[in-house]
C-alpha cells in the first residue's frame, strides 16, 4: 500500500497580511510559558505574516511540547521553525488550526515561508526524524479532532522551498524507531476501528516507512481485542537488544495490560496477542502501574501485582500490593527481575532482597505517611517486628529527619528519600544502608 500526497506549492501556501503590533493570545495567559529571545523573534515574524488575531496551540504529547518547534529540517546549516496556532474571529471563535514554517533569510531574519491547514482542532504531537537515506529530515504531525480516539498523522518533507506532504494516516498510538534495524527510523501506528454491526473493536499495528520519496505501509498485525483505550506507549529494548514498543492499555474490566510490538521474521510481532491466554494474565494489573525502564538499562519492565503478605483476604481498597517487574523473553515468556513494594504516589519502589521473600510485609503509618516494613508473623493485625521505615520529605525538612537517625537513600529534585533502620543487630532481616540503596529505585 502506498500513501502519497501532492506537493504543496510555495506561492499558493504563503500567507502575507501586512504588519501588525506584536501580541499573541494563548489558551491561558496565566500559564503560558515565557518566550525565549529566539521564540520572540520567530513570533514577531509570524505576526508580520499572518496578523495578531491568533492563538498558539501547544502539542499535548511527545517530546516537543512547545508551540514553537525549532529544528534543522533541510540540508542547510541553519534551523527552521514550525509554529502551531489557530485563527480566531472577533467573537473569539476558532477559524481553524494552522502550521507555519519559518526560515531565516540572507540577512539572518526570520520570515514566514509557508502556511498549511492542520488536520484537526488540536496538535497531538510533533516528531522530527530522518526516515531515509541522505540528509532529509521528515516532519510528522499528529492532529487531534473534536471527537474520537483516532488521530490524524500528516507526514511532510521540506525540499526546495516547499513543504511536501508525502503521506497521511490515522492512529491511536504513534511511535518512531528503527524497529527493523536497517539504520533508518520507521513509523509504527496502531489503529482502532469499531464494527458498527457487532460493536466489537478491532485494532491493528502497522509499519510505515519511506521508500523513494513515498510512504509505504505494511498490512499490519492484530492487537488484543479486549482493549477499550490505549493509555501510554514507550520505546525500549528487549533483553536481546532489539527495539520494541510497549503499549499500556485499559481492558474491558478497567485494568491495565501491556502489549509489545517488535520486528521479527520480516514482520511485526505482538506476543501478547499471539499467546494471550498465557501472557495477558501475567501482565494485567490495577490502573496506575505503568510499564517503565525501572533500572535504566534500556529494557522496559512490565509490572504485575498480588496482595502483600497478610492482605490476601482484605477488601481491595485496603490491600497493599506486592509488585513484580518482568521482562519479555523469547519465546512467549515473562521473566520476573524484581519484586517489592511500589509506592506510586511517592514515586519509588523498594525491591525485596532474596532473604525477604515470603517473610516481610508492609504497612502504612497513618500518622506519618511512611511505609513501614515488618517481619511477618502470620497476622497483619498483630504486633510485628519493625525492620525499617521509608520517609519522603522535602530537602528543607531532611536535616530534621536525619537528626532522628534517618539515613539518606537518594536525593532527587526537591525531594529526599530517607530510611530509618532497626538497630536490632540480631535480626537477620534487617538490611544495611547499602542493601537499601541497591534495592531502591525511583519510578517516573
């Protein structure tokens, strides 16, 4: 299948409406980010070209979250700028989303080169990436419509003063990576379609790549059929070093599950769909437990949960959970790398060393909010031997805790993670501070 669009002529796309005072309107002036000097110059050039009756539009997702995306998208040394905005009428109503390409002239001044209509009401994400040989850099813009989960992808190349549309598609999930290890980035999209007759949702993952100036699309592979929405996706490695996409999705029961898309045998593969009866129960868990590279080795870990010791018969709202973090291993295996307590709201995981397995549980201190780790004696409500407690505090309060025999585990931003260890030297389950630090991970 070939996805191709005609070139958009420079003269037809160029908009010039005369000079106007420099001013701009955004969705919320109180939270609008302050412009850098370069962005201010770009904005002044934009206003000179299109007028000041505009509202900037900020991408909602992806790495580029500014309304001003600055990158080198041609074979010149200087950078270009893409600005996203919508025109507003005198009554404040939108008159359509636009993307404007600006470049520097021979005097080093920013000027508007071309303006294109956007394929939606909001910008979902902007990706600048090379997809083929040579110096060509491609621009991917995902647009969000008023309704519906699927978004519209527009793919552009900038050649000889023209922003050329070379492909379009729709997606619920969009990622770019060198998934087939050919040295160039490909696009992976996941599309969901609803069968109006049966009410069932069908989802397909497909590979799009650039070949001789055209975007070609594979036939695609099936995704799991019990998904109601895709919540997040991220690119990471498999343990064997291949790149893959890890997709967290909500299923019909309101739980999270993970699917993996990677390339093998000259085609995309999704092991969770291919062996769903085996693998899905192993990677299904409550909401909030997202796949992540917890140990920063490039390989994404997938969480699963079970009740912590002593909570097996507690109601769901009162349970504390043991979280296991697993990686996908060929063939159709999830292998657990870590297990421990995951404090979602505090952004850390304390993994249990081997001697803690089936012997330690956790309770939250209602007065301090600390996680307290105990030697489990068979009854969560009975007196248990405290092994340690973890506190998450601001840097300004950290000294007060350390004066009370808490020790610093890790400092991150304005937060510090501290532990207070039991002083019982006879209890073999008490960890050293080095053991705590080696088993402690922050989770983003």
